[in-house]
């Protein structure tokens, strides 16, 4: 399946300076958002009790908050979850927290204050120590993934390609996490899993492009590195766009039809696939050009002939 003509000649690298400025602006906004606003960490990382309740009629959030304050849970967070009838309540972690007791107290307070029927749907509890361990393990997982990718690409291609791929992946991760900080979308374990999936997806696109670049460096007798990279990007563009578009269609279905509980997961993947497609074309390729890749770096090493010194 081709969505572009086979002989298109788009000058991607001619616009690499514009792309560089665009990426730097996105990274600056992302880092600024992370530093200034921080991540809205979910209960998986902060610890605490999560209670989901359902009302037979649309619930008034202010009435729910007032009922919680009157019952001694004024530090709780209240938000709608999917529909106006579904409410999600987060209670801060405490050393002597008892999820059964807290859920019973909250349910009793809400039932007393409500004019309609209230249903307790689920209760989740994560201790503060477990939350800290999950945060540390999540950061370690991302770091290990990046180091493993650096080593693999260096062995599979060449060190400049390894550095370029890791630069593209760090670029993608910073922007995805930064958008979550900017919009204050909850960052929980499913979102962390989505970030790791984005790393894998973006790397897959980058490897396809790098493989074609290496092939063209060896095949084209004449041509500057910029010209060879441009040709490689044009040759792989149709495959890149088809893969990205089909993935995005699935993610859109998950986002709109999958329910509130996986919105964060689907949103992170949507942003990651878009940014990953962009970075595999501009960030990774621009990086290897800036690092000075040349034909000599990619030519296969010729094996010396075996000398027979027998008499």
C-alpha cells in the first residue's frame, strides 16, 4: 500500500534548522512545565486511597466535597469520572490508613448527603512506601531501556546512530511527560507503560530509517551525506506514514471508546506516536548529520586474506 508516489523528493534536511528550533521550543516548554507545575501523580506513585462511587442522578461536586469536609476528609480530591453520575475520590495517604474503614466512612457520608442512590464501585489502596518504590522503579525502567537501546544500536549500526537514536527517544519522552505536566493529566502506572511503549515504537521507526540510510551510504557512489539522508527519508516515508496512521486510528478508538480508565494511557500513546514519527524523520537524522556521519563510517570492513605460510 502506497499513499505517496514512489519518486517524491521532499527536502527534509533542508528544513532541519527549522525543525531544530521547533524541537528546542517544545523541549523548553516541556521542561518548564515539569519544573513549574510538576506532574499530577496518580495514587500508584503518591500512595493513598482511591474510591469510585456512582450516583443514580448527576452528582453535584460541591455537595460531594462538602459532605467529605463534614466527615473529616477535607484533604480529599473529587472529580467526575466519565459521566456526571460517576465520581472519583482520592484520599491522601496516612500512616494509620485503613482502606475498609475509610471507604465505609466516605460511603456513609455521601449516602447521607445525597438525594439519590449512591453505589460504591471500587476501592484501591496504595501505601506511601509502595508508591515511592513504584516511582523509583518506573524511572529506573526508562533509564535501563535507554541504555540498552544505546548499546544495541551501537553494535547494530555505529556509535553516531546510537547517540542519534537516544537523542530522539529522550526528545520524545520529555515532550510526552511535559505535556502531561502542562495539562495536569494524571500520570499513573498505565501512563508510564505507555511512555515505555512510545520508546519502543519510536525506536522501531528510527531503526527502519537508519537501516535505509546505511544501505544508501554503501550503495551510492557519489552524494553528500545530506543528500543520502534525504533520499533515505523519502524512500521510507510511505512506510512510516502508513504505520503511524494505522496505529493512530487504533489509539483514537481506545481514547474515545475505551472508557475513562485508559484515557491517560491512550493519550500518552497518541502524543508519543505523533512525536515519534516526527523525531524519526527530523531529530534522529539531523543528529547523525551533526555528529559527522560519513560513507567511511558505514562501509563494511574488508577481511584480509589468509596467508598460507606452509612450506
